[in-house]
C-alpha cells in the first residue's frame, strides 16, 4: 500500500474511458473525452466531505482524450471533474470550471443532486439569463463519481436466453414492485435485493413470464420543479449516468455497493430462469435545455454531446420533450452509448434493452434516418446484435412516429396494437381488417420488410398511461396529485368505466370490469407477436385514474399485495392465460398466417367468419365490426422447431363480441369444440362448454370465448 501523495502521477492510458482500478498497480487510470476543453482537473473527495481534498491537473492528452494514472486510489474513492474552456453559449460552448462534473463513464454514483443555484453555469435571476456566468463552486451539491471494484463471482453460466417465440415480457419498477411486500425484510423492500429474493422470483416464475423489463435503472435525477413540489421523478427517465446503476434502489449503500447488489439481482433472476431487459434512455439527459443545470455533459463538452440549433447554438434541438437530445452523430457520443450497452451486457449480464423514444437515436438534424450510424453499428456489433433490442418507435419531433420502420431483428412497442384493442373493447366500430391485423401480428405494418410477428411487442397497458384496472374504471384521467392542474398525461385513453367513474361497490359494475379485464388478457395472449404485461396488472393495481404517475413515488404507484378474493381470482386467471399461451405454438408463430390451404391440408391456416357461419368476404373485411370469429388450424403451421420437426398444434375457434348486446353465432368449421378460455363471470352451461359446428350459440356482450376442436 502506498500513499499516493508521495508517488508521482503517471501518464496513464486514454482507454478505457472512465475510472479504472488497476489492482496490481495500486491505483486508478482516469480518462475523459472533451474535444473543446483547454484544461481538465480531477477532484478527489473524502467521504462525506463537501469540497475536494485534492485537485489534480490532467496533463496528458491524446487527440480529444484526457488521461492520467493516480497511484493509491482504490475502490470506493469519490471523484468529479472540472473542465476549463470558453463560456460562449451562443457558440455552443458552456465550460465553467467552477462546476464539479459527474464522469460520463462513472460505474457508480454516490448521492443525489441537492438543488442549489450554484449547479447552474449562469446566474439564476440575471437578466442575461444563460449568457451570464456564475462563479460559485457546485461541489457540495453534485453527486460524486465512485471508483469501483468490478470483480464478481457469477454463477449464472448455465442460463440460456429465451427465443422470441417463448418470450413473455413483464414491465416493472424496481422499487414499486416490492415496496409493499410485507413478507420481505423492511430494510430491503424496494431494492435490487428484494427483486432477487426467492419470494419474488418464485412469484414471477409462477406467473409464467420469462423476461422482466426494468424501468430505468441508470442513475437519474429528480427534477428541481418536482422536488420543490415535494415530489420525485419516480419513473427515472432523467438519466445522468449511463454506466451507473441507480443507487436509490440499493439496500447496501452507494459507494460502489449498488454495483454488486445489481449484479446479485441479475444473477438470482438468471438462476430462477428469468431474463433481464433494461429500459434505457439515451435520447436525452437530465441537464435540460439552455436554462438547465450543468451536471456533467454540458460542462464537459456541450458542443459535442448535444444536438444544437444550427441557427443559434445557444439553443438545443429538443426531440424528446425534456429540453435536449443527445448528438448521436458525434462519434464520441455514439461510442459512449455503444460502450454503455456493451458494459451492461458483458459486465452486468443483462439480456436486452428497450430504448425510450428510440426514433431520437436516428435523428440527423431534422430528419429520422433508420440507416443511421447507430443502427448500423449495433447490427454489426458481435455483442449487441445477439441480445434483445426493443424500440419505443417514436419521439416528439416531426416525422418521429416510426412504427414499422426499425431494422430487422428489432422489436417495437406496437402502439397501434394498444390503441386498436382498447378501441375495440370500448365498443368502437372498427374496420374488420384493423382489429384482425392486430391479432395476426400486424402484418399490415411488418410483413414484406423481412420481419416476423416478433417485431410487434403487443401490450394493452404500460407504465405510461392507465393500469389495466384503471382502463376499465375511468373514462378520464385524474392526475391532480401531480400538481400540474391535470394538464399532463394524454387526454385520450380509449377507456370505458363500465358506467361509473372510479371506485365503487356496485356488484354489476365490478362484474363488468372483471369481465373487461379478462377480455383484454385473452386478446393479448391469443395475438401473434410478443405479449407484454404491465407489472401489477394481474394484481388489479390501480393508480386512482392517474395516467401519468411519473412523479408519484408512493402508494399511487407501488404494487399492492394484499388481495381480495376477487383479485386472487383474476391473478389466477392471468396465470392460466400465460400458461395457455406458452403451451400452444399456434399463438407464437414465427411466420404470418397466409389465409391459405397449406401442406396438402383441406383447411386454411386461418379463416375469418361472419356470425352466420359464412367466410368473411372482401366487403366485410373493410366494413366496421364489433364482432370477430376466426378459426386457427393447428395442423397447418408451416414451421419447424429447433430440431427440424414440423410444428403442429390444436385447432382453435375464437369468438370476440365487443358490443353491449348478445349475439347469435353459427359455429363454423368442422367437428366438436370444447371451451378452454372465456371471460364470462359466471359458470357456463353444458351447451356453452361443448359446441358443434353448424349449431347456433348465443354469445354475451363484451366477452371472449376460446374453443379447442376435439374432433373433426
């Protein structure tokens, strides 16, 4: 062990970027990118000290990389940067050496932003706004970067990722999912450790899902306006550290312990047979627009990191709705994003990513280019091309809605599926082909582009919007708790409250809502594509009508685990639906249905019917409907399993009635059919349990019936 003060600094190396502990050399290599800086300094902090104990000038520069090796520094040490250069906002340059800055490559970050005017490079309240210059030291108020020990003993070596056709995604929030679980130690609730517990992994496995999609776990910032309202950025879409796991979800500490706890969580989930997908936010950072704080990128090299207006570089191009957009056209910014993704796969063992506002990653000035360097680089990357890649296929800029346009091997959150299914069950009259296409994997969007039904991530609800319980309980949003005068969140939810707004004890309204929830679940799991459940929907979680609970770090958002008998019944129903989906490859096809006779069989692979038993004709296909009747032939699947054997399955009859009234349906096809899944909130009669082709069946309003053919 040496005292680094008695040992001279060494030049170190430009790579890898960030802080790298070299145990055998008893020190840390520091490396930082800044193309336009004139001087870089490392600030070293003692724990719990507001100001640096030492300032080290980085004297070595190779091209645009500043680097040095500091002996004696070890894991747990806190540091930040000061970066010198011109302060000329109108030219896109915002250097202010009075501001302590988070390392963009920090593997751990200790603490959170303590909002103070000194965090801004300009003088708050000055008439010149951001053209003024603030000389106060921001060190006491900025989170500190942490040197980490990367060593970890993984034992998930036998875990095998799921193919898309066996994937069921479950979107959850690390804190909110376990915060109210009374069967866990209070000290770990809401943490990575809680999610890794046997009780939680057993629950997830029993539910039948394969992949947990974690809402943002990159270190993020609570917006100042929220903190001043007594709120927090609960969702986490406000990243400041793309390599650092959020320390507020760590039960063991924030001095690097959060890295180990995150790895323990992934290790446990893998050993339970569950994939881990991260929701990542590379489209913007927490530094906001020209009036935002200087926390990291803005002070390190604003001109390189952000897309700036070509008319006036003082201002940012905002395709994200939160003030700025990362400049993916800059090679060092692109490198940072790719380095981050590879780090989370190779070092943290995650299995894929869902990219928030992914269209912004393809922005080239004002246009979206799906042949952008970002997508080409990922396609060619030997690590990233092998994991699950899911796009939220839009941003808020012009031309930003890009559903169906992402490259092959990418999946997309299919917002058209969500809206169409919601409208259908609300009772809207939709063109037959519109709802039929959504159930068939959206071939009208993806077929002919080299994609499969797996391009479509089908979902009815997600973190953004109503929960499933609220979707059937509210006609309008109720976001008053957000303190934004109910002006936030979308106004159109395509929801139906079953005749009463909000919570009620009316048994008829409750029965209606329970049936509607079952309609949505059955529809989701008989649709081609990748199903995604919102965590807690199976537990009838409500946000009390709040469709934008991004700032509600409380029981509005947290999952409630104390269930009524009716809620337990619904949980068990969801379990059955997931297992039904997994058991039948006809709902997990890798190829689209063709509506033709195949393999010498006398039946088409899918046939659509009118209620009178006749096949749907071209006129009906384009006409409005509230009723779908279809037969999926399990013996006409032109696909093979991984051993080369042709896939075959049962044949299913599906009847969906979104009208309020009862209808009579002539049972189509051939043979006898037994009920296997239904949304009725009552016991079925013998006549409903088993039906014969050619017979007439009365189908209640707002219901789904799924039958399996038992003879032909």
